[in-house]
C-alpha cells in the first residue's frame, strides 16, 4: 500500500525546489492519486494515454484480458483487442507531420573519439528509416520475419531497428560485445533470415573487427545447417573488403561510404586509427550504403495488431540457455512512452542522455522507443566513460547541455575511483535529473552521484526493472517521490508489487521476501520466443497468479521498496545478468575440466564478479596456463563481460548426498567466511578445508 505521506528528515532527498515547477507530478499526493487511478481503472488511465498516439483502427474488444494463473490455463496478456498501429509511425511520422517536430534534433551522435560527432533530425531519421525499410522489403523481408542486428552504437542501429518495425519485421538485437558463439546461438534460436552489422569500430583505443566475429558466427550457423540470406554491413570504420572463405570472391573496391549519418572526421584520430580489412563473402555480404543508394525515402508502414510481436531480446536464463524475451507493439509503446515522460519529468527543451548500449533492454526502451515516442532530443554515445580520459561523461554533458542523465551504478563506481577532479573540470550546470539502472546502487555511490555530479540539486531516479518488464517498475518520480539512497522507492503507475514468503503468502507492512507483480502492466513480456512453456515455468509456476521477478526485496516501515538482489542462479556483473549455469557449461567444455561450479563474489566496481571452482580430470595439472585458457574459453563462448575474475582449483566440491553441489557453501569459501551455517546435508565434509586452503586472493 502507498502511505499517505512521506516522513520528513533523515536520509531522504528531494532535489532542488525548482524541479516541482511545471512537473507532470508535482507532489506525493498527486502521485498517489494517479497511482490509485491507474490500478483501480487501468482502462481509463491507459485509454487516455493511448489517445495521444495514432491507431489505424480503434480497439474493438476489451482493453485488457489476461491470465496469470497457470493452474487455470495458458498464461497470457492481451491489450486493446482489435486496435492496429505501427510503432515507427508513432515515433517518427506522427512527430514530423502532426507535432511539427521534423526539424527537431532526434539524436546528437557523439562518437568514440571527441570531435567525432553528428546530428540527425526527426525528418532525417524518418527518411533514413523509410529508405532502409524499402531495402528490406525489396530483399523480400516480410511481416513477422526475424532480423538479427549486431552493431556498435551508431545511428544506423536505430535506423535498422525502426525500419524493421515499420514493415512489421521483428528485430533481435545482439549486444556487439557478445561472442560469435552467442551471436550464432541467438540467430539460430529465432531463425533470423537477415543480419545487419558494421565493419568495425573503436571501443576506447581498442579496434573491434566486428565483421570478423560475424563471419565466424555465420560459419557456425552454416555448420548447423542454417544460412542467413543476406548480411548487410555498414561501413563505419571505413575498411575495405578482403576475400573471405573458400566460397567467396573478391568484390570490387566499394566507394567510400557516403553516410547521411556519417560523423565528422576528427583530424587527430584520423591518422592514428587503423582501418580494418573486412572479411567479405560475396554470396551473402552487401554494403549498407550500396543498397540504400537507389532506395526511396517514402515507405508505407505495415499496420499491425497491438499484440503482434515487436522484438525479441535475449537475456540469460538460470538454466543456461538464453531466453528470447518477446515484447509486443501496443503495450510496449504505451509503457515506454509513459515511463519516459514521468520518470524523467520530460519537457520539450530537455536534452536527454542515456549511456546504455542499445544491445540491452535499457537501450531499447530508453535510447530508442521511449524518447522518440515523446519527440525528445537525445545524445547517443558510441564511446566508453574512460576514453580518452575519465572526464568524458562530464565533458559531453557540458557540450550538449544535457538536462537528464541516465547511467549505471557500475559506471558511477568506476568514475568515483578517479576522485572529484575530473568532474569539477566541467560545470554540469545544465543537469536537472539523474538516473540509475541495472543493479542496486550502494549508498556511497549514490551520495557521490548526488553531491558531486548533481551538486546536490538533482534528484536521482533509481529505476528498478528488467528485460522482461520492458519499462520502469519501481522508481521515484522527480518532484513527487523523495529518495532514500539505495531504494527504488515506489511502484510506477499500473504496477502492483507484492512481497511473498517461501509459502507464497503475501506479506504486509515491513517485510522481506520474493518480489512479484500481481497484475499485468502494458509492457510485460508476452512469451519466450518459441517456448511458451518456458515462459510459464520461469515466471508463473513458483507462485501461481503472480509474475515472479527472481529478485529479493524489502519494504521498510515507510513503504519504500529496496531490491536486495537476485535469488536465483544469476550474477549481476556491471548491471548485466549472467547465468552461472551458462558459465559452468562453457568451463566444462575445456578438455581438462571434469566439473565446475560458479558463484557470485562482490566486486568494488562491477557490483558482482564470477568466482569459479573447477575440478580437473585425472592426469591434468592446475596451472596458470589452464586458468588463462579457461578465462579465454568463457570469453569466446559468451563474450568479454562474462570473463571470470577468479578460477580456483577444487579437487572436491561440496555436495549433498544426492550429488547436488552446495553453492551456498562455495559462496562462503569465495568470501572467506568460515561460518558455513548448517552443513548437515553435506556428503563429505573433508572437502571444506581443502577449498579454503586453495582460495584465490580476492579484492
Ligand atoms: O536484479 C535486478 C537488477 O537487474 C535485473 C534485470 O536485469 P536485466 O533484465 O538485464 O535488465 C537490466 C536493465 C533494466 C533485475 O532483476 N536491477 C535492475 N535495476 C535495478 C536492479 N536491482 C536493483 N536496483 C535497480 N534499480
């Protein structure tokens, strides 16, 4: 229940008083009123919001129909039955033609290197999207086809995703830091017929030959009898093609890319940065700019049902295999647009910057869909926080006069290590609102963010949500909900959280337990691609009638929600969820490994890191070479973010008599905590001493 008012004083923060002027929700009472309306009469609440968007045909059936209780039949959520729309039309055409925002900047693009920048207006973006949508149609892409996108943070990535949704195709974006194996696995799972990528890019001073990873992934797909029809390549790094595999021929030298989305060349870096040789397979590869040359910039949208799939985004699953989280058009549009507007108190002259990569859900919802649905101007950033030095974020904030800054706790902790100096070199005076996402923020980082970055003026929106939820679930609102450092505060409109105990009973008042949601909200995921049963099992089986988040949560006596972290076998590394089972299976593939168990270990910057215990097969010795090979193995299988920090030799693992590994004990060993709790179910206690004596030295 939402309290009537918030206590004053203590560790509670409000931000500057000016934030309340013209705020969409000016105070807590108003929040409570709107919140109650949203859950008592969702049809009226969301129906009013839906009127701000364009629907080709109106809703004919019920507004919301759902079943959360799998014991009563299939779990489903259906919104606005009968209505048809196109999300790209709502993001672009509606803003250009109805709202007259054609000349407004949609994105300021800031490249990896300072000085490498460009901008694109709503009109410009619409033209590019239409061109690429026509290209896809001409290539035979149809409504419902899946298109894989594996790209750096460049404008063409937004163009590609919106072109897909314009013609009713489903995008499946794979973060460009994932390995070829991960890309292949994702292409295969959803049978993507096309792949859109880029030649290469710089991440800091590291050159990434993206196309090489793509070629490996496509080779792996072919080995498993799957062939993508075309691989469309943006010339971003500016490299030239080289002959690829046996079946390829050398394509003629293509002209230098003419990109309307092209950044300005930076004289300083032009000479020091290398161009890559792009492996080229003429059977499937084709340059983006060549396809676009002749394409028309007018393209009739495909009108889709609200419940038609919009995109698939893979997220780690606790059983190891990533799950294709599927979102649908109407609900996702309403919810991302509304959360963006209220959580960031969006005003038309704001300059908004979300530092997330579009390869993650935060980038989908709050770089692309939410801001564009509101006609906002955003900064899109290709680089990293520490290149060329640790003041890059603050420099970019001053450069574009950013008002709203949304980043991850791991980035804040990383930059905090460099002290206040790099921050104070820039004024950051334009800032009004700060935000965080992805993991719990520790109070120390929160205070630094608030006092040093925000100069004690800017409220911090600690937004709790998930790939599965599509948008913010528990979050402050700038003028209405005072913040407690480390708490995501209260539920957003339409969200009904509950805390359950082990037996599934709802706990009232001050309590701690499993965080669940009792009712659907518009952007709840609708299924796991191709596996509805897995969707029901993961999210609805444990507590019938509830959506289970997999997170633990505490509610304090003021009604504030505090996310305490995952309670399943997931590890949150730098805001990215990894499944311990997935890492274990990557380790076990090494010839020397008999068994592996992976647990999370606290990390001062990443939040959590991976601590791995491996049992080697007889005849193999635990050497530094094996450790390096194992780390590389995980990098190659999953990607650099999954690289383990620690690998420990474990000739014996703690197991129950039925052979189940007791990870609870391994977590204690990793942390060097000798109080192991109840060990009565342990089959062989003698392994414990050896585990402690083999411990890795941790930070
Ligand atoms: O454990 C929670 C944590 O991140 C998980 C969701 O991860 P993912 O699907 O990758 O989406 C990340 C971006 C939305 C959650 O189950 N998490 C996310 N935001 C917070 C958080 N934990 C605490 N506080 C948050 N604000």
